[in-house]
C-alpha cells in the first residue's frame, strides 16, 4: 500500500464498519466436551462475559432518514495560461481555504533520484526567493493563517488557510510558495536529514516493508513500484540543481488546479486568481514514458524478521486505474473484509492487508486467499451489501464538512478528469449498487489464481505451514539484506523452493534490494522479482527452485515464467475430486487416533445429553465472571441459563427469556445456532468418522510452548473448514480454529486444557476462546453425561 498523499483514493468496504464491530457479532455460547458452541450473537457466555443479554435488550435507535447532501455551489473557469480555477462558496465560517494542486508526484522521480518529489514538496513552505523560512512563517502567523505542502504518488499540493479579510495576502503567499521556492541549501540538508531519519525507522517497520514489497510485486518497473521516499543512496544524490529542474519542468499553470473554498463569491475568487497568477507563463510539459505494470503473477515472498512476534500479510494483484468505468460508475465495488482498492492515475491494485500471530500465519493467509475465490464465485448477501453501502453513504458527508475537506475533494475530482457533479451524486450511486453489480465486477476483475503474497515476520515460525495450505513455492529474504533501491542485489539470494524453507538452487535473482527486495533500478515485477546482480551466472539461464526460468538481461535478472506459487482450495468449496489415497489414509489414521484419545467412537456415539455448570470469565470486561448452567440434547437442542437471561434452541426455533419477557430470535440466528452445533467436537468427530465430513492432514506446527501438534482439517460442502490441533503425544485436541459465520468472517480460535475423564470420555475443564483481541475463559465446575433432561426445557416458554 503506497502513501496516499491525497492522490491514492482508498475505498475500503468492510463487512461491518469496524474490526471491533465485526468481532463483537460473534459470541461464545458454550464450552463443552472440549469445544465452545458459537451461536452468532444470540447466546450468552460470550465475549460480553458477565454482560449477558438477550436480544432485543436495549435496541439501538433506528437510523434517521438520510438527508439530502447539499454540496456548496461552485463555479469553474480556466485562465488563459491554462490554470484551472474552481470557486466553491461555503459561508458557514469567515475563512477561505486555497489549495493548489500540481499534476506531478513521486511517479515522476527519475530512477536514480527517488525521493525527489517528496524532498521538493517539503521545501515549498521553507522559504522563497524573497523570504526566508522564518519570514514566511512570521507572515502567515501575522494574518492568523496556516500553510502546508506535500507530495503523493501522482500530485503535489500547496495549501493555505486564512481568514476572509486576509484572502488576498494568503493567495499571494500561496503563489509565492508554489512558483518561487528558494530551495536554500541549509533547508535542503535539514529536510534531507529528516527524510533519512524517517527512512531508517521505516526500514525496520514490518508494515512498511510489507507494503513496499507488495508494491514491487504488483507494479514491477512502473514508478508505482518504487519507494516514494527514496533510499539513503538516492536521497544523498539529489542536488539543488535537481530540485530546480524538477520544479521548472512540472510547476507550470497548464499543469495545475487551484481550488478556492470558503466565505467568498465566485467573482472575488476569479478576480484574485487572475491578478495573482496571470503572469505565470505556460510551458510545454514533458511526455511521461512508463513501463507498463506486468500482468498479475502468482508469487509468494517471505521476508524474514526473526524478532517479529506477528506476521504482516499482504495479498492482492493489479487492479484498475481511477478512470476505469467500473470505478467511475460503481465507486466502491471492491468488496471484502479488510480489503482495499487502491486507484491511482495510471493503474491500481486490489490488496488485502492484516497482521497476525506468527503461528497463525498459514491459517490467516489461507482464509484471505479463499476469500478472494469466494468473492469471485459466490454472490454477496443482501444484508452484507446493505451494511457496506450504509457505511459508505453515511460517512460521505463527513468528507465535505469543512472548507479544507471540500477543497481536497474538488481538486481530486478535477485531477482525475471527473465531473464535479459526482460529489453531489455519490450517495445515490453507492446506494444503486446491487448484488449483481458486485458479482459482475468481482468475476471480471478479481484474479485469485494470480495473487501476489507478501509475508513479513519470523519465517521459522510459519514457513512449515505453507505447503500443506497449497503454497508449494515461495521465496525468502532476510530483512537485514533488504535494500529497497539497490540495483545490484549484492547480498540477498532468495531461495525459491520447498515450503519447509529448504530446496531450490536459489540463485539470487529473487527480490532485489541489494539482493533483497528490488527497488530502483528495476523491480522484477514485470516477470517477477528478479534484480540486477541476481544470478551468479549472468547471461545464462538458471533455476529458481520451483522451476522458474531466470533470464539475465542488461544486468537485470527476471523471472519470465514464475513457478506456481500456490494451488488454491476455496474455503467452503473444496475440489470435487477425492484426495490421493495416501493422504486419505493418513487423515483417517489421525482421525481414528483423536477419537480413541477422546474416549472411543462408541463412547462418543453414546452421548445423548450433557448438563454442565461453568464459570465464564471475560477478559474484555476486566475479568468479569458469569455462572451458567447448560443443557444439551444431541443433535440439535440446547438451553443456557444465567442469572440474567435464559436462552434456548429446540432444533427449529431460537428464543430468549429475561425479566421483560420472551423474545423470538431471527431465523438468521437460528441458522447460526445449527451451524455452531455442528462445530461441537463430539459432533465433528462422529460426522467425520461417518463420512459426512472430509478429513485432511495439514502440516505439523508447534504451540506457544514449543510442543509439536498435528493439524487435521474437517470440511464439507455446507460447512466451512474447521482445523483441529492435536497433541502429538496424547492425541488430545489442544486447539480448534475456523472462520466464523459473521460479517468479515473473523478467525475464531479455541484452546483446550485441563482434560479430565468423565464416564470414560476426556473433557477439557478449561478453555479459552479468542476472536481477534477479545477472549473468554471457561472453567467447568460440574458435568454430567446422559443425565435425564425434560425436553420441555428447550421449547419456547409461552410467556
């Protein structure tokens, strides 16, 4: 993900407004027989801990009717020298915001001068040819104003905010900053050192590294793949003459847009603009020549940072430019949990981003990849789409509340050549998007078979997981060897090979970066990741472990036919064909061992009812406790009693009862209840043994204490995969993980301990459920198997 810089518009549609809201829609219903029953937001004992409530409890207020968005009146003119001027009348405050946008940014940096645009922008408000930096600051302070400047990928801006009575003075200073910067040597060095200091910190930041590597993979040699703030080497090579030449080349009126927003008339705005900018001479602009971004390529890059406790994950591929019809008309059809559509002037990308615990890297990566497939193949639910549209449409007015935000929106729309009327109709166009639109665009634009994957973290903690998840080939590079801008790749040699980290002849020619990541001097995108200095057999063909041909060309090494990075297996849509016999036999043997350790198949089949008393402790609520009594009658009846509320399900209807009466649950909650019951450990094992679920062995992993655990995945066409982690010595289940049936499909993890024998069956008397940062602990105090239960307990009470 590149620095937005007011040029990259990110349309993020989550399946709920925030990550916290997504997480809180899942609650823990029960912890029995080594499993929590997760029954959506219906049942108590969940993430709210002692705050057990039933629906409807205190219903949130209904949204107010949407009010019309009255975009302020505006007028647009062009001066004879080509400067576009837009005046937006906004009389709520006696202030005026002026924003001058220049159509150039970091994408215009020469390959050997990366960071030039950023350095130039940082100096625009640091003195002019007639005033020092201090004089300029004093002048702005004197009129009670504020100034600023910055650069993004495709544009540079200068900003000035003043009170209405200082409009003329403010506009003159804006012109002076943009047209006559001093680029004083002392200020150049000061800004250069600040950028170098920030870059040193960034290069140790996994998030920055992941974003930079992802850009490299997606955009290749295109400028969008280069680091916007440069490298220590490129910054050191930028001279004052470079800054003057850059300014003279691009800072011309026919390459600029001026927005004047505030307590002013259109006549006053245009008259002032003509007076201040009329003598700004028009000049011809250079024609940019960019290398086209490559077609999406399947590749997995692991950047090893041994001291990391989390893994930064980036998954995506090349997208569409801002002017693409599907962006302009649908505005926000990217749809997915924690996914972005980044749209720049020349290109764009689809990107899913997250971070996770090192040991969960494989699971999270698989969920993200499978989500790309699911979005392409399955229709989005109406409720999910309505929630996303409500969030986008409802939050849009906040982006045009102030003169500053209005100015930003206006110049961005003009920059991309779009009609200003789009701002007035944004909400209507978002609300017009249908499920069919989402499916059409997802099928046309998403390429789940050609995803670029970047993992930055402690490689030793997760690389062994990759092969079993279908990621057969990957490339690794140590963080210490990364150099985002080096063209010679002297140190790093990326090994493309087996998912256990071994294998592959690993000729360098992987990611660049001084052997590492590959930045300036090429990127390897077009074709892949290769960089100069990569192969030790320059000019010859080589192998990159997975069989990718490597061709040296003009000192640069490219993967022109990269090896398959992974074989996708959709989360809820596994291939129809049966797994190979040897894999099936291995999975069946592990399943039998788990069943035997639990107590044996006949014992499990003999469980008809369970009555359990337990204490739930919510870590999110300051260790708040809640005592519950739980009744289960297999296969599909249960009842949960707490001091505040009783909830039940009779196989058909879900309900709750509190001091205000009895409440019916929506059908969606009843459906979630049925799915959650199927995830009960006993139910899972019996179904798998009967052939109703397909078992698959995943790679072994180590738990937090370093103990080896086996991993067994169980799945069916109508049930998202559930992964069981089995202690290698005892055969008992220590952990369970699955994607929740809730907006955003967050990962749910349940850890089991303190196993005790009850009527010949091993029961976990302690368990912890984690959903994101939230967790609930369950401690069983008493459990009875096959105790008589009156079936009336599960029926909805009359009142």
